[in-house]
C-alpha cells in the first residue's frame, strides 16, 4: 500500500532561522489516527490551526486503463482523494468551534480536463474539486473558507531531472504564457487564498496553468 506523507523538511529550520516558529512532523495522511495525532501535536506546540493546506498527492504516471489494476486504482484514490478528506476531517472541527479558518486543497490540471495521466489520478483530482465546492457550501455559513488549486505543468527539481530539455520546451509552448510553472507560482497563489485578500472567495478552483484553458 502506498502511503502519502508530509515529509520532514529543512524549511522549518529556515523559518526558525529567520525568527519564526515552526515544527516539522511526519504523518501518514491516509491514516485518520495518524492525522489526529499530528493535529494534537501541532496545536499543543503552535496553537489553533487557522490555515490548512491539504496538498498530499501524486501518482499520475500514465498507465493504459486496461492495465490499471484494482490495487493501483485504490492506491491512487487513497493517496490523492481520501488523504484530502481525512486531513480536513482532522482539523475542521476545531475551525468550526472557533468560527474561522481557511482550507486550501490541491487538485491538478488532470482533474480539470482529460490528460495523459492515469485514469485513477484524473478521477481523484476531479473529486478534490467537487469536495472543495461541496464542502464550501456546508461550512461557509460557519466562517470557514475552502478553495482549490489546480496546477498544470510545474517545473520542479524532479520534473527537471526526468524531463529532457526539448520536452520541457514543448510543454511550455502549449501554455499561452510560454513557460512551465514554478513552485513559487503555486505557493503565491496558495498564500493569496489563505490571506484576507481572498476573504470573499470560497468554493473556487484556480487553474495555475499559464492561461491554458480547462473548458
């Protein structure tokens, strides 16, 4: 069984080095008990959680549907959709008690339109979009906002290492802005959704896609 985890990161050290307060914990985000433990650890050390970013995911490697096993289907749905549900379920009750909070989910361009990613990945990410819309109508009257990001081709260290330069150029050319996205593009959009500048936005999905249409 594939487990998606929030990895320990040097970012916590970078935050503390600049005078902030941060902790780094590891949890299996497909395990409700592990997430509840993480919530308790977080709140005991940092206080109430006002912003939740449910960003675990992946598993989009292309596989023909006739070759997609039942086990693999379940693993991808678990990693990309169930993990989001369980993460929200762990932190949402305390947000509701306080009557405030912002949740950001992570889908993908593959959940917005057909792509070369495997079927389970596309279905799971489409599910994240609907989870976001549905939950926004439920918790909005109680002061909680929930919005979704749907990145397209993001150039990370991993994709840069695996994708030849000519392929990167071809992918970039398919986007009106003429380049692949960066992790900063995604991070800045997430910061906007978490901020008061987005205080009247809920239930939306922002395509971080360089102008590439999802219609």
